[in-house]
């Protein structure tokens, strides 16, 4: 029996279908950009709603092709925050044939940890920090001895930070410093372990790996387990800040729809690595959609 999970985020809508053996049947990413303008307005943009509903229609057709009835749908920061979330959620539920569960930050963090624990069983017992940079929020989960020690969600994400700080193309040094300062301010109060690896999940992290590999087309298995040293992350950050959106769009490994926000996403990982003193960042394609799929299918 196939199981379908849909993850509705601030930048992307993801559809994962797995079979009874937890093998990938379908794994799709589309860019709805529901978080567009949300930081400033507090509301979902009508064009983003229309674009995302069209993606829902595509996903319903794909699920029908694979014999899936009701999917399991989770939504994160954009729908948590938007005052008009029902403008999207109501029609989306009708299209998809299932209720949308708007999960809170701790639940999102829990699912991110589950996906990493299943993907990298060799890390069991070792301390590490899972970092899931989304469009509107970032989840940080400290783990040790095979369990979650702390989990927190902070309202910094690739779309939000780009819209808030990076007005120029390419961004100016002043804009980049303001971005770093904003990220650092959110990280400063967090209780995080020192000198442990970070595991980067979701689209920003996997894009970083894809750029390092000059990967085209994208391969989820190829980017999972890539190890990036701090100097490599710093080099990538500088490279992306120096490039225009058009230049990023032409870079192997960067999806065109992610080109305008990828620099801010990489900056978040860069600042987290500095905050933790991480010796390495390990990338993982299997984000919260996989965490829920693993949970639904049992241990």
C-alpha cells in the first residue's frame, strides 16, 4: 500500500509517495512561495495562493495515478503565521481530499530529527544538531545518545530573510552584515551544544551539496551524506552573495525558482556553524516529509 505525504512550506510544496517497504515511488518539489510578502504583511499573497492551489491539483492527479486516496498533509510556518491561512487551506483540502494539519515548531523539529535518525543510523549515540532551514523558519534540534535533548523553531528562513534584508542584486556588504546580525541575534539566546556536527535537511542544504557537486539534474541520493567543512560553507556563502540572481540561476545545482533566496538560506547555515563551532555539515535530502512517512509506517 502506497503512503502519500504532502509538506506545505513557505517556499515549496513537496509530495512524497512511498511503498510499504519505505521505498521512494514519487518525490516531487514545486515552488508555491506561500511565504512571499508574509513577513511584511502577515498575509498570504493571492498570486501565491493561486500558484499553490495549482500545485495541489497536479499532486492530486499524481496521487490518483498511483492509487493513493487521502494523503497526510502537514503545513509549517506560512500557514502558522498568515492571518488568512484559510484562504488557501480550505480550497487545498477540497482539491487534495484530506485535512491539512498545521504543525507547530516543536512538531516540525521532531519530524526533522526522525528523518535524520532513520537516514543516518550510524550517528546513533553521537551528539549532533539537526538544522532545517525553510522559507519562513528554521528548526534546530540537538540530539545526543539517540534522543532529542532540545528542539526549537526560530522565525528565520530563506524567503523571510531575503525579503527583509537583501534588496539589491547582488546584495550590498551592508545588507549582508544586517542579515548576519539578524540571524545571530536569533541564535544568541539558544542553548546549543558546542563543537558537534550539524545535519542540514531541506532544500537549502541539499542545494548547497548540489552546487558543490555541480549536480544537474538533481539526485536526492547523491546529495545525502555530503560533508561540507566550515571553509567550504564560507566559500559558498561568499560566492552566492557576490552573484546576481541571474548568475545564481545559471549555476549548476541551483533550481531556478530558488536562485533569489538561496544566498540567505546559506547564510543561516553559515551562522549556525559559527555559533555551534561545527567541524562539519552533513547534508540530508530526507526532511520532515520523510520523518512523517517513517512515523506512519511504524518503527
